[in-house]
C-alpha cells in the first residue's frame, strides 16, 4: 500500500514538474518572439530593401544553372534527332534489299539467280531470314529512339516553360523593388523637410510592417513555384509513361499487321 502511494506521489510530482516546465517554456518562447520582433522592427527599411536586392540578384546563378541544363538537353535532343534520321535511311536500305531478295525467291526453282550467280535456294532463304531479323531489330531500335525523343522533347518544353516563369517572376520582383526604393526615397525626403525623426516616427512602424509582408509574400511565391514545379514533374512523368505504353502497343500491333501483309 505504501509502495503504491509512493509511486502515485512520484507521478503527481512529475506531472507538476512537466506542467511547470511547459509553462516556463511558454514564457520563454513568448519573450524570444517579442525580442525577435523588436530586433526586426529596429532594422531600417533601407537595409531590408538592400537584402531583397541581394536575394533577387542571387536568383541569377540558379536561373543560369537551369539555362545550362536546358542547353545541354537541347543538344542531346539534336544528336538523337540526327541518329534517328540516319537510322531511318539505314532501315530503308535494309527494306529495299529485303524486297529484292523476296523478289528472287518468288519462284520455286532450287537454284536462285542472284547478281548473275546461281545460288541454292536454301542458302538465299537463310540470308533473307537473317536480314529480316536484323531489319526487325533495327526497326524496334528506331521506334525506341523515337519514343525517347518524344519524351525528352516534352520534358524540355516543361523546363522551358518553368524557366520563362522564373525569369518573369524575377523581373516582376526587380520592378517591385525599384518602386519600393523610389517610394522610400520620397518618404525620406519628406521626413527631412518636415524634421521627422526616421527611427521614431509612427510611419516607420507602418513601413516596417509593409516590408515584412512584402518579404513574406515574395518567399511564399517562391515556395509555390517550387511546389508547382514538383507537381508538374510528377504529372508529366505519369502522362509520359501512359503515352509511351499506348504508343508502344499501337506500334507493335502495326508492326505485326505489316508483317502479315508482307508475308501474304
């Protein structure tokens, strides 16, 4: 019984300690928050605008990084496009040679005349079979490259659109900053003419709040842009995957149908 009472007492003491500690932490947090607000409020608008200018300028390297990635991807797309063009020419040459071989095999003779030379029919059929298999492999490889090219082009379009949005936002922020600097310069001039103390004026507090809100809006805009970019990437990936699957199925069916037609 005494043991149970002892345990209960310890639990009560611990609960009181936690409650006291929680309340104490609440006061500490309130004090720290108030101190932070006072420090932030003491910072002149000129300093905050200078910080905004620096942060807007820092967006430049990030945009340049995106431009470099887009330029690299665009070059790779050009290379892939050239490879596809050459593959098409090669595939057409293979197709012509297969058509020629198929022509000489239309008869039923045991010997087949091929380039002024009579060859056993079985040997020519074996050559035809090997070349046809090579043709189908080359055809599949070409289709794979074309699908890859389509996906990369769509991704490049998304990246270009995102870059344009970021560039537009940067210009918008720059313009807004310049307008705020002009307004602040006019304010300072008016304060000097009326002998208004800059640091102690009521307007300084209002201006401080305006600057804080403007900074928060700019920050949340950046967060929204990053979130939209992430969501767009996910949607594009899913759409591209579905589109590629559908395209592959259609191409395979067309290939089979074409093979049956040629065979007949």
